[in-house]
C-alpha cells in the first residue's frame, strides 16, 4: 500500500507544469493578442497627441486674435519688437511671470514653453526655445537644395539681400525693389494678399483682421501651421536683418525660424491673377508636381532651414485659422486649395472660391 502511494506521488510530480508544446501555444496566443492590441494602443496615443497639438495651436491662435484687439485688429509682425513673433504673445498665454520679470529677454531662449510645442515634435520637444508652429508668411522664392532652404535675392547688389518684406517682389509690375523703376503700390497690395505675417517695413503696414475679413475671410485664411523645423521662439535681432540661434553666430532670419511660406516664383503678368511659372495659374490648377512647400513636401530634419508645413503626425498637418479655429489638413489635399488658404486676398487675384470639404 505504501509502495503504491509512493509511485502515485512520483507520477504526479512528473506531470506538474507545462509541456514544451503547451508553452509554445501560450506564447503564440500572447503574440497574436499583442499584434492586435499594440496598433490600437498606438492609434490611441497618436489621437491623444494630435488632440493636444490641436489644442495648443488653437491657444496660440486665440492669443494672437486677442492681442490684435489691443492694436485695433493688427496682427504681430514676424519680428515684433525685435524678437520673433511668439514673444509678443507671452502675456496673452498667461506668462506674465516672464513679461513682468526684470530682464525678460534672458528667458526667451533658455526655457521650454509647452504651449509652443506639439508633443510629437522630435526637434523641439522639451528643448529650450522649442517651437512647433510657423506664422503664415505668404508666398516667396525659397528654393530648396539638399533639404535646406534659402531666400533668393530679388534685388540688385547695392540694395542688399531680400528678407521677405511685402515690397520685395514686383508682383504686378515685374520690377525689382532696387531697380529703376522699382516696385510700386500695386506690387505691395498684391504681395499683402498672399500672406498674414510680414516684417515691419518702412511704410508701417500691419496686417489686420479687418483686411482679411473684407477679402477671403478669417475662417478661410490660415494663420499658423505646424512645422517641426521651426525653432527659437525668442530669437532676437542682431541688427535689422539677421536673427541669432542660441549660442551661434547671427545667421538665421526669423522667417526661416518661425514662418511658413508657399514657395514659388511669380510670373509677372500685370495686376491680374497670381500666377507661378512652375505651377500654372492658381485660378485653374488643382495639382502641382510635388512642390517643396506642399504639406510634408520637405519633411527632412532641417531646423531653421525649411519654412514649410511638416509634422510627424501620419498623413496630416495641424493648422489654425485666423478665426481661432484649429483643424487638420490632409497632406494629399489639392496644393492649389492649400495655397489658396494661405492667401487672404486670393479671390481678388484670380483664385477660385473654395468649399468647406478640403
């Protein structure tokens, strides 16, 4: 009897635990479940990041909208007060601790401000001076080579380089700013119908909400777009034309740091449609052959050298309109529609009216 019990105990001991086949089956089941669950988790995390980014860009747009009220509807310059435009919005983003400090400029490129950065921005997240958004600086000539972008000098040599003021190109006349004859009032008016953020030029022009409202409308004009190649929200001027990166020589303009543009060379055809040599008339063109300034068209890692809409959100970019509304735009949308949303006065220049389904 005792021998039988001993054998039974030994048999039970040998049968304890999993067999190799059972273990492999369990591992396979776990692997299948993980393959089903992980994509859903990643999608949920991306949706959360996208929502946070939408909320942040909306807060910045509303700050700009509110700050314009103190200027009779005037929007900030690209280089407001000698610094990149985000500095002028600090008081409207509940950062009076910076504005009211003894020396606020000390903090402009030494601290990280979450409101200026999307959580998925691999270039700017948690970095001092990080900036994920660029102001709509309109159309200009910004050719790209090797991912880096430069501003083309449209002027004659004695006048120096062109830094994207609203009088730099002869949009209507075809003349150079420094030429003889130079640009005129019609050139200025057409240039200002292509964008929202401008430099403080000698004539004192400041874009206003009223001007946009009386043209295409604030709900049909982009104010800010996401660009993970933006940076240096607090960069200051080193003279009248150059803007320094932290700890480096003064070589970067505020436009390349904190502006977003539509890249194209105008074909001068008088005061009619805004027409581009490489794209055709925006009044009739619906697509373009991969222009560098389309959404995610120049998505390389080029901080301070790529003023175009770009993001790590899959297939979209986050934007804010002049009415404070934020939304996403598909990277495959018609480039003509996207360019039309950039130009506050495009319908006065031959562009077609667009619907709400873009």
